[in-house]
C-alpha cells in the first residue's frame, strides 16, 4: 500500500514562525510514513523546510506593510495581477502533480486572507477532484484578533463548506481556540487540538551563556537587541550574553550592534543549536512568538517576553500574558523596551524561583500528534 500523500501549503510574510512550525509538522508526517510535499510562498529560509521533504517554492512574496494587507516581491516591489496569476497557476499545477490524499493550508482561512487569489482556486480544484482529498486548516493556538466586521463569519462559512477539520496546535488546558476566535462553537465539531508543536528536548549545549537575547527572524528585532546590548553594560560584567540577530535583521542594524556591544556580549546572526543554548541559559529575552515559546517550554530557562504589537498584532501579547499569569515568564511590554527596563527585568528573572521543565503540565507533542490525527481521519 502506497504512503498517503500530503500537500502542505505555507506562506510566511514577515518572520519565520509559520514556516518553522509547518516544517516541524511536515517532518513528523514524513517520519510517520506520509509522502509530504511542502509548498512555500515566502523568501527562502535556511533549514526550512527540513531536509528530505519534497518542496515546491512559489515565486516569493512578503508583506509590503506592517498591517500585512499588501504584497511585494523579493525586491520589495508591489506585485501586479500577472505575478499573482502566475503564482496561482504554479500552485494549481503542483497540486495536480502531487495528487494528494490530504491538503493542509497553514493559517487559512483564519489568516492569510491576502492569499485568497490562489487559495480559493486551490479549493475549487480540490472540490473538482475525484477522489476528493481531505482539506485541513493548520492554525496556532492563539489567533490574531479580527478587527473587521464579518471576517470571522466569512472564516466559519469556508470551514463549514469546504474543510474537513481544523488542526489547532495548542493545549486546550493552556488556551482554547474560542479565547481568540469567538465563533468557535459554530465549527467545534471540526476542531482537533494537537498540543503545542515544540521541538524535542535539546541536546547538551556546546557552550553556555547566562542570558540569550534573540530576535526570531530579525526583521523587526533591532530595538530588542539594542536594548539588550545596552542593558548588558548596566549589569555585572561576569554575566555572559549572546545576542542572536536572525537572518532578516538588516545589515546596517547588525553592523551598528557589533560596534557597540561590550566584551561580555557575543553577537551572531544565527545558531543552529539555539534550542540547546536555551537549555543551558539562565535567562532568555525574546518576543513571544509561537516557536520561540515552544523552544523555551522545553527548558528550565527563565523567559523575559516582549510581545510584538506592530500593526495591531495581539497574538503574542495574549501568549505572554498567559505565561506570566502562570508564573512561567516575565512580561515586558514593547512600549517599555528600554535598556533600563530590560536590565530591571533581568534582575527580576534572576531572582525568581527556578522553573523546572519537568513540572510543566502543557502538551508539547503537537507535531507527532498531528500525524496521528490525520492518519485516523484517513482510516
């Protein structure tokens, strides 16, 4: 019997969180015996999707503004209708070539509304297929608050009409879909909680740092890293710091940082062993993105979380507040992102009781459980 085929669409527009989570899930599906094709639509990110997966790279688009409403090509130029039509046709051709048993759309229809120009035609192609593949939406546990009337109802209509299930990558005892999506009751029979898609427990670190400040993809992380670098000058020099800029941190920001950091601070763009380094660190300073928090929950490291709020983003704030309420993190709001406040938060985190990862009661096995859920659906 041939392996069931999965066609997994993921579009990242700014950071690397979406493609990192999708890559972990796709890798778990492959390890469970699925034949997986990952379709990506953003700028290339080293290491994602994971090696060994079939991939289709569409002509990349990025967000052209902080509100994610516009699309631009890899040069930052607004895309035209010809560009969009070509992408749509390439996606549909990839779908027909893959002949999948399951199609997964990462975020859509709860997010990525600006990709409807190619996703609605993909859904039409799915509906016209014989046999028809199952269609699943893959979403993180906390959704962006919808600020426009009618959007949630539109999402529910699409799920009710076309989708066989919604894979919510979270632990319902930590946060439930209805906490950030008010119409969940209308689709509750299609919702499957997988647990948080966290990485495996990290290997021992090759070196240790007391404090690690990371900016995720780095596109919007310069202010965080600058504040951390300045805070290091205010605290004891024996504390060893690591600043991780991320692949998308502008070169000018990276160069400025490298010229101003003290001798007890190391600055790098990327570390493949990031999870291991967190496992050995005392403090982490970062935004509150899904994947970063997943990495942190595998360790005893004490997080200082600075939620990303530009363009009206709410998701990271909800996550950071939940963790702070449980005593699992220090919360520092972006509007208070100064060296003085970072230094004070570090002092508070160093003085807080040690967090023991073994004591956490949060499901972190979302990648493997996603594979289990899909296999049961197919059976």
